[in-house]
C-alpha cells in the first residue's frame, strides 16, 4: 500500500472503513501529497503487520485531525520518520493503541505541523518524539488515567 494515494491532490475525503489491511506491511508515503484531503476515516484500519509508516501522511496540508482507533497498532513499526510532515492544518491527534517499543526512527515526524494543538497517547513516549512536539510548542500535561499522556499548546 506504499504510495497508494500518492499525489491525489484533488481528493478531499476518503472513507477506508471497508479496506482490508490486515496483511499489509508497508504504508510508506501512502497519502503523500494528498494536499486537499480534509477528512480521513480509518475506523477499521488494521495495521497489525505494518513495519514502516514513513511519510504516511506527508504533505496532507488540509488534514485537520486524525483519531487512530484500536486496530491502528504500531507494535511492529520501526520507522515513523516524516509521518505527519507538512500537515499544516492538523490540530489534533488521538492515538488509542500507539506503541513505540520497536520504533528506531521518528525523524521529523511532526515537522511543519504548526497548527497542532493537542496530541493524546496511551503510553510513555520516546524522548525524541516528545522533543519534536515541544519544538512545536506542545508541552506535556499530567493526566490521571493510567499511562495516558496529553500534550497541548499553552
């Protein structure tokens, strides 16, 4: 599925709720430069076998928010570099099942995400990812719900 929707710059909405993704290992630059995509529905997106998400949403300038549900698993992902690079209008991200234990690369994961206001994770984050979010003006807040971490702009 790498590069699958690459350059679909006229695409505004995409419903992938019936997409079968349980065998997929590569989601590299999947939505690369879908610059007018504002809404993306991923409720049943099964990423259990995915190992790379490099630049998955790179250049999705109009995308405003994403919520990754339980099927969006990242236990096997090793590289998330540039995943949200250039998502200029992205203002919130919610990761329900985000695991970073295998990630070895997350370079510029949130580069040019200047509108990002809130990011919610359910586990402790790698220092590199927290540093990238802090460079965008987001700071860690203590949340009393298990391991949940919420980062918000002041």
